[in-house]
C-alpha cells in the first residue's frame, strides 16, 4: 500500500499502522487495533508501527503542498 493509500484507507481515529497494514489507535494509555469487523478493540503489540501523522507529512512533502 502506498502512503497515500494508507491515509485514504485509515479508519476514523487511527493514529498508526503496522507492518501487516493493520490500523492502530493510541489514546491516553489505550492501544487499540481496528479489526476485520470494523471495530476497535484493546490489544498489545511489539510490532514496529508507523505514525499516520508522519505519513501525512511525507505525502504533503512529496506533493509539494508544504
């Protein structure tokens, strides 16, 4: 998935994505993953995560929108 596709497919509230293209939401002390039933549930993971804010900035820089 390209960075733009990640942003386009991110569910509302998502803050991160993992190597398996699973979306995560971090809020307060909660870590939640978006499951195939399209709902959030609490989950812990040690997988490397990418920040959607960082991905958004990369897309903006690539598009020259900064």
